[in-house]
C-alpha cells in the first residue's frame, strides 16, 4: 500500500509572509499619522538620543540576560516567522493512519522498511521504537521527554523577545527621567521648558512603541509556531503508541480527528492497497 506524501519541517514549502511584514510599518505609520493629525510635527518624534537610550539599553540588558548565541538564534527564528509555512497536518494524519493500517495487519515490524524513508525525525524515532518492540510505557515516556525538550527549545526565542519587551518601556522611562533632569538644569529659560519636556518623553514613546508594536508581536508569533509544532508532536505520539499496541485503525482515525478533521476514510486507505480485491477493502477486526 503506497503511503501518502510526508509532511515534515524540512519539506514544507515556505514563502515570505508579505502581509505580516507590512503590518509592522503600518502600525508605526498609524502612530505617526495620529501625531500629525493632532497638529504636532512628526519630526518631534525623531530624537536619536532617545533611540540610543532605548535601543542600546535594551540590547545591553538582553545580552546580559542571555548568551550572545541565544540572542542571535532568537533573531534568526524571528526572521523565519515571517516566512509562511505550509504545515499540512492533514497529510501527516493520513500518513499516520496508513502506518497504523499496515501495523494492524502485520504488526509494527512490517514498518521497518519505512523507517529510513520517514523525513520527520520525531516520527522516525517513534516508529523505530515501535519496530524494536519497546513497551508502550517506554515509547510514551521517551516521546514525551523528547517533545518537552523540543518545546523548550522552540520557546527559547520567544522568551528572549519577551524579556526585551519588558526592558524597553523601562528604559524609555529612564530616558524620560534623564531628559527631565536636563530640562531642570535650564529652569532659567521658561520658553525652552515645553519643548524640552516634550523631547524628554519621546524616549517613553520609543520604549512603549517598540515593545508593543514589534517585540511582543514577534514573541507571540514565535510562541504560536512552537505551539503548532507541539500539537503535531502530540498527534504523532498518540499515533505511534496506537501503532505499537496494534490498535484498530478506526480507533486511530478517531484519535487523529482531534488534530485533523480531514483525513482519508479507512475504506479508502485500505482500497489503495488492493483496489481490485473486495477483501482488501476490509479492515481486520
């Protein structure tokens, strides 16, 4: 019976998510538009000193909190979130169902020839354990440990950006305080107090704006990607454990429908094996 095409992290098609990229300047543009609409020149928000305090201070704080290689990895992961991935959960569910049908008929050992052709490392490890005859408790425990380790690694970039989002507003306040200190030194010039105070609070705008328009949204995208990967691993774990137990494919399909509503019918999967034979379309009890 030919197996459905596999869907793996390495094989998923990816394209640039233009819509998400355009939302970043669009959010900044709305802020600037509201500023211009209130009659305040947009140039009043362009203060390189405030930007230096917020961006430089946030970068330094993040580098102190995390090793440089983790920060670099987080930036790379953030760039990858703007590449739209086609994660075909339905294709993966169909593959798992096909494997369960074969294992139910002849036992998990029949899948030994398929192990090397499985491109998803997590699924390949699970199938190999089932083929090796590991107990169901061992299979479930090892897959759970592996899944937890991968989940922690997937969420590490999000933690970096969330930390940066926490530092940026605080450093914006620091910039505002420093600006007010400078203003207080020139109290003898009443005409300069207004513009000076306005300039001081630009740092707060930078800190709050960067945190809420860039850092937190990127962290949210990273966490959502990690959550999708975790759900796929949960589906694989349930299916592999069912394969190891030689669970009836109908029950496997019922489990998989919790993750993917569109999976082939059992009769269709069985017919692919021998479409001319009526007995081949039946699933053994």
